[in-house]
């Protein structure tokens, strides 16, 4: 007669193998349905029988029969933790060392110990509002990558880039509404690199912020939340 412990071990192995089989079959099916998307992983979640499907630039969920595809946040109602956001931070964290920080428009405040990267558009009202919040930050180095998302932005970016003092020209434009001087000829190859980098990172919203721990956050943030995220990111 088989001992209870042995039965439990065999049962657990059976369940594990069944789970892996399901993950493998879902992976295969997803690759067939989305042949042009780079599939990273498929993992069964502990909630509602959903499977986490990780593509190169997006996290989605599906059921075991692949009848539905879910895109959105899963919230743990017991703790109110955003499980999807936490997982995305882990999966899509940006290593700041891989960014061309030396080419960015750089603003050092205080000791500049903390780091914040911003992809910004000069015609974006939320970007201008964010600049006013950033003006009140201390002990931070801000790296600005200007990218033209909206109409008419490219000319302004080039004018700023070709100014003798890029930071002053950028801040005057974003914080004071002072238009940059007409564009002078200069090397703008870096601006093309910024746009290509944004495209590679699927950045299509401005502002998009990247914190020191690699957390990428699209959209405007008020000063208190900026401080909170900077503190959390710089201690990791």
C-alpha cells in the first residue's frame, strides 16, 4: 500500500507537470496567433485561473482556453496592491546606464544625488506643468530627452538644441513661455537618437518619467508623488 506522503508527492508532481503542460500549450498557441510579437514567457497566476503572458513590450492575461485576452491592472483587494504594476516594474525596468545620459539636457539641483529621466515634448501642456513641479525638487539630477510627439515640436526642439545654453533655452520655453531663438545650424544627430530610443522603448506619451530603479511612469506627477517615488527609487 502506498504511503500517504508518497501519494502527496506524486500528486504534487502531477499538478506541476499539468501546469507546465498548460503553460507550454498556451505559449505555443500565443506564438501562432501573434507571430510578429516577441513572446518572453507564459506563467499561470494564482488568481482566477489566468495566465500571465509577457511580450517584449506588454504584459497581458489570458484564460486557459484562450477565449479572452485581458489588458489592464489586477488589484489585490485585500491589500489594494496593484499586482500588474509591480510585475511590470520587475519585467520592464530600464537600466539608466543603457541610456545616453551624457547627451541629455542636464539639470543638477542641490547635490544632484538622485536621478530622474524625462522624455518631454515642448508643445505638451502636461510637460510644461511637470516642469513647474520639477523646479521645486532638490538634490536631484534631471536628464531631459526632448522628442517631437506633437505638431510643430520638432522646430522648437532643434532651436533649443542649437542654443548656446540648452538648459536655459529649455527652461525659459517650458516654464516661462519664452520661445527659443530661431534655429541655427548645429549637429542634431542626438535628437534623432532620442526619437529612436523612445520608439524602441514604446514611449508614445509625454511626459514619460524613468526613475533610478528603472521604473517607467507615463504622465504628469505632482511634487509630493515625485518626491515619494524618487525616495523609493534611490534607496533600492
